[in-house]
C-alpha cells in the first residue's frame, strides 16, 4: 500500500511524504502505482517550473517521495492542494492500495 502523509500547520501544508508501493499488480503492470507516480512527478515539476520552491529539497527514491519545507506562498499551497485532490481521486477508486492521512 502507498501511504500519503500530509503535514499541516495553521491550515497550511508544510510537508508531504509518499511512502511505499501500491502493489495492485505485478511490477510493470501496476496502474495504481503508475498513476500515483505520474501525479507526484507532475506536481514536483509544477513546483519547480511555476514557483520559487527549491526543488533540490525534494527526495525522490524508490518507494519514497518527500516534499519538505513547503512555504505558505499561495501558488505553492495551491499546487500542493491539487496534488491532494488528484491522490484522493485515486484513493476513491483504489482504496486498498493508497491511504491518505493528515498530521
């Protein structure tokens, strides 16, 4: 299962962690994992291209993506909210393979 942890403080997203693998299919055929990966990659690219967020802070490893030090900047917050909406849509369709929680 993929676990998404959204850290919030004072109603602002401060940190996002995505851990694990969906394991809905064998490697190379896992559409849930591919969807999650695509959404996260797109959001990381949007942060890098459309804001002043320093994308060098982002950790991307097999089974782990960490987006730390998210500022209260309106555009950065909006992009992160888009990520959450997209991941929630995957969670609605595939609840056995992705779980979103808040801290």
